[in-house]
């Protein structure tokens, strides 16, 4: 990092400044394919690093437990109004520290310890906080879990309905972290209505696609929408809960004072800026480009003989099943990292391997689309992936180094938002 970019940090703590500088170079030079990551704009970065950091603001706009909120109230009100407008909801709470605390607040609002809750199983594409055993949500509550069909890789809505009617959960979560297909919110709503359950759409992964009109919105179908703000929505690391007016009080009470203390005002400011950016026509183009790139990348991978869970994608995410390639996901992910392509190893549905050493690799297109790569580049990306998998299987470090140089060349032509030109 040049001293002129972060002069105070460089002067005060050169060791830490060097870590940041190295991360800037890494993010600039690598092809980042982790579907839950992105590049925030320079404006979001600036807003997230302001003196708003210095303020305690327990409470909500107009009703705080600390004085001196003249400006903070305005910041939070802006974020709330923008969230309501963008997602078409009655109420928004922008204070959850991140996705897991946001989901915990939902449980606190609608369930008691020991109650039955339902969500998608983690290895099937769900999230830890959807009632999975090792999470507090699977130990404090009785989690029952649905999955996908073995033959299609798609959610079996008949099986979800059967489970919901048998178990009558207090809360049903739909959404997840490794779902390559469109979620049918209307189908979940009908099931939740029949079962008498509160329905929560966890749209953390697809919030930006929803905002940009590239995925159907859950707003008319669910009781609560939970989302992080830093994935396809391209904001700072944070979260929001949105709901109908009837649930507003329960949600607000659960976030504060139920779970959290003072909100992170600098993050709220970054969220407000990201929501403003997401309301612009350019963001609609971005969201559709993310999906077009993912579809083009999936098609190029299929052409190169890869197995994809569910056979492709409708959104930003692709789950590669490496079982037939006979090289585990972790080996491939680490080899790709050495080739300058950053992914995460991931379980695939019905994975015979363990989560820490699974059969799949999860990739996505939010970050590369933020850099301006388009469908014409996806065959190149698929080639790199195919060559990296091959090199991983053979232990060919030289081949990985060649890919790394090619990746670096292309990335230099597509500067990332928020990063200095490299
Ligand atoms: N860990 C996030 C992801 O990568 O999908 C979800 O919380």
C-alpha cells in the first residue's frame, strides 16, 4: 500500500499497513470466484471507514439510549428507507452485525428454546444457522432438515411439504449458501401457511440479484427476509432483516436489546451507500450480467466434461461435483489458489466425503462481473479451471504457475472497484 493511499496507517503501523497492501495486491491480481464475495465500491469503502465509528447509538432512530445522535439517526434512517424502497418491504432493520446474528434474531423473535425449526441441511446447500446440529440454532432448537432430490439436485417441494406438515415447525427457513437454482418462494409460502410456520427467506447470496431484478423477490411471500449486505448486494460486511409491519416490533426487539448492543454506525453508512448504488440502472445491468456470466461459465464447464450439481445454474453460483474426476475438492481448491483462482471447497448433496475434505468446489461470478468480465471471457475461465483440475490431479506445479501468469494478465486489464490500479 502506498503511503499516500493510507498515510496515517502507514506511518502509525507499517506492519499492519503492509498486510493491507498485500491483500490489495492479492485481490487485484487473482480471479476471485468465491460466490459470497465481491468488491465494494470506493464510496462504500470510504463510508465504512468514517468517524461514525466513534459513536454509541443503542436504540433506533429517534429513540436512543445515548445523546448526540443528530447525524447517526439520519444515516440509519437513510439506510432503512433505501432498504424498504429497494426490496419493497414495510420494515427494515439494518443493525444486525452479520448474517448469523440476523438469523439468531429471527429465532429469538418467533421461537422458544426446544421448539422445532426447519431449514435446508448444510451439506445440501443450506446454512449453519438454519438449524444445523453444530450451530447454536441446531442445539437450542430441534432442527429438522430438508434437502434436494438425488436424481435432479433440485429441492423436492413435495418432501418439504410432507416434513413441514409432520413436524409443524415454528420457523421455516428457505435459501442457503450453495443453491444454484431459483428458489420458489410462493411454493414455500403455501407450505408454511399449511404448517402454521413463520417463513423466513435467507437471501444473503442472492440479495443483489433480487435488487437488480435478476431473481424473483420473496417480498410478497414470506414473513421475514434475512440478508447479509456484502455478497451480490456489494455492500460492507453486515446484514439486514426486513419484514411486514406486523412483525416489525418483534424483529426490532430481538435485534436490540435482544441480541446486540450498539449498532456499527460506520457499517450502517456503508450499507446506505450500497443500497443507493443498487437502486441505480447500472446495478440492474450488473445483476443480469452476473447471471449471464454464471450461465455461460456453467455451459463452458459442461462442455469440458464437468459435472455440475443440478446440471447448471439459474443464479450467480455453480457447484462443481468432482467425484468423477477422482480428485477431492480441497486438493483442487488449494491448487487453484496457487494458480491465482480463488474458490472454496464445498460438500455436494449426498457427499460421501467429510465437510473438511469434500467432493466439490463452489464458484460464482459476482466478483468477476464487478471487474467487467463478460460472457466472452467465460470459456477462458472454464479452460483455466479445467487445466487447474488436471494439474491438481497430476501435481503439476509448473502448469499452475503458467495459469497464474495468464490470470494475472487478464486481471490487469480489468481493474477491480475500490482497489488502486495495479
Ligand atoms: N459463509 C457464507 C458463504 O460463503 O456462503 C455464508 O454465510
